[in-house]
């Protein structure tokens, strides 16, 4: 089922230790749209996505996520999937256990068959019972996608989506972005605009260095 979402930001700004990371970022996007966030390295793209994921709070401005035209209230974990090179997995857990944990923290039912299908989709089916500590960087990135998708969120946030991926992995991500860009709400932070092949709303962040 497609969820009618709207993500709005008004005059967002972030400051760390009196250093301005970015300011005056505003946009509004809804289901079926892609927000492309660009800016040179260090401009605050990752910081902005963390704010949209409710991992960080803004120093100025307002961000809100509406579901079916209303504030969903409570935790937004069930609505958001977030992939970033800087997010950590649980190294002592297996791939399957990582996904089981992702569901448990959202109070969702654990369906082993669905988890196995998702691991197959990200080409980790043969490693579902392997501890993540032995995974390569590319395998970890694939598992991060599975971690973000296991609860089928309508809003997907991707920070540098092709990082650490081989050609097969990049093909999967391109397919996923095309799918989620039509059926959900997609936010992509990247400096490579060829990674997004469809119409999009663009926000460019200027660095204050």
C-alpha cells in the first residue's frame, strides 16, 4: 500500500560549536517525488539527512513529516529507512540477526522468510548466518540497505548511495531508487547527479567555511 507522505523543511539551519554548517534550507516534497541534496564535501549534506531522519535536531527552523495529511505522532522509526556510510551495524550479530533487531526495535513481527528474501535481494543470502564482523565494506553497505528496508518504510533517505558498492550493487541501488521514487518518497544526498535518473526537487547546500 502506498502511503501519502509529505516532507517539509522551513528555514533549517545547523550550528556546531558556533560554527555554521548550513542555514536557510527550505523545501517540500511528497510521495512519488525525489529530493536531491547536493553540495561540496563538508557542506552539511549528511548532517541534513540526519536531521530529516530525526537523528539530529536542527539549530534553527522546522522539519515535519506528514502521513495522510496528519502528524503521525510518536516514533517515526516505522516510516523512515536511512542508509549512510557512517551508520554502524552490529558486528557480533549475523546478517539475519541484524535485521531481526531492526524489526524488534520498531515493535514489529519477525518473519524469517521475509528477512531471507530481502537478504537474497541484496545478494547476501549465502551469508545470512555469518557474523557481520567478517563482512567486506561492500557487503556491509548491502546489509545497510537491507536494514533500512526490512520494515518497508515509505520514506527512504540515502546518503552517498553508491559508496563501497561494485557494479552489481550499484545496479541494485539504481533499481531501488527508481522503484521508491515512484511508490514512496526518496531523498538522495550525492554529488553525482547521474545517480538520480528521474525528475527531482533539488536542494543545493553552500558551505560556510
